[in-house]
């Protein structure tokens, strides 16, 4: 996937990803899920929720993954071959 996991999370919304992760962490007590939630929470607290706010792991409307050369030796834009 040319946009990678962080671009995908930005599309879904970081608060949604954080809430789902927290529910799973709370239900299972899994320390990896708790660590994932701790990683996402500062973004959510700052309001960097992804595409809908213009800032997440990337800045929108021109995220780095859409720029030529983002993936050296690979596809340079989503949908390109």
C-alpha cells in the first residue's frame, strides 16, 4: 500500500484508531496495545486527527507520501506503477 499504515490511520482518523486500540487494551490488558495507545494519545490530545483536521502523521492536503520520490526505488505516488 503506497500510503503505508500511518497514512491509512490518518484517513481513518487517529482518534478512532486510538479509541479502538484503547478498548482492546482495556479488555485484554495487553501491554503492546497499551503502548500503542500511549503512542497515539499525544496526537489525539493536540487535535492532530488526520486528514479531517489537516494534520496527523502527515500534513494535508499534500502529504509526503503523495510526493515524487517518497519511496526510493518504488512507486512515487499512490496509484502509480
